[in-house]
């Protein structure tokens, strides 16, 4: 049965440094056996003139690129099992729509618990839930924020067998107008799964 939990993950950052090198080539001239060398004419040696001291301006300090709104930090725990994900948002400007998520397992073993995770502040714009809340089906009983880590909402599904496809039709209730984009992660328990391309299983979802 779907349930919700909260986890956090350390932020991550990556820096690439490229080194370049330059080659300097020197050419030496030579005098042949029949050449006559003529000494250069004497010239007055100019007296050195004072030069203005070079000014040194402040050096540029690199700054980290800020994360877009509704981003998630990648968790430390990783799962090498690979999945393929497709997402189809059908959310109206107002009212209730759907966010259909399809996950295909490319692994050779069963994923016992597939967890979807998104930023909790998304709930103020588009509220995602496994079904429409009602007195007999209380969404908050299945998806409730944990005390730590704060700021994320998790929904569990499964199991997902090897080679199988799991279709997750989430209800998307519009609570604020306008487009929104957010990070959506796919985990096996608390470990982030891997995409077919070998990258962390996280995607950016855009809802018009």
C-alpha cells in the first residue's frame, strides 16, 4: 500500500578543471662557410625610463550555480539497479488532473519497494496523492511528513519485478495557478536507483 516518508540528502556539487599547455619553438640561424659576417654598427644605448607600476585588480571569485526552486539533494545511498522512467503530466489550470508515472525495471532482481520522492513545498502549488482523499481513504494516513529529514515527501509502491513496468497514476490537485517544475527521485527504499544511461534516477518534471 502507498505510504509517505521524508528523507533528506546531502547536496552535491561537481567541478571540472581543464589544463592546457603551450609549446614554444625556437629557430637558430647559421652562417655558411662562404658568408662574410659584418659586425652591426655601434648605437647609443638608451637610458632606461621609469615605467608606471602595474595595477593589480581584484581577482574574480567563482560562485556556485544556485539550484532551481523545488530541487532535491541527491542521497548518499545508491542502488546500481537500473530503471527506465516516463512521466506524463495532465494537470488543468484549476481542479484535479493526473501525473502518470511509468517505471520499467532493467534489473535482474526484484525491487521490493519503489519510492517516489519530491519536495514537500510542491504541495502548495500542485498536491500529489495516490487517490482522492475521502473519509474512508485518508491520504494523510498514507503520506505524512516525518520529523527528519524535513522538506521531502515520499510515496512507496511495489514490488517491481525484473523486466516489469509499474504504472503509478497520481492525482494532481492544482492549488496555485501557473507552471511549476520540480525534482522527482526514484529510490529502492532509501537508496537512489540508476537510470538506463547510468545516471542517478532523478528527473525534472514540468507542469504547464
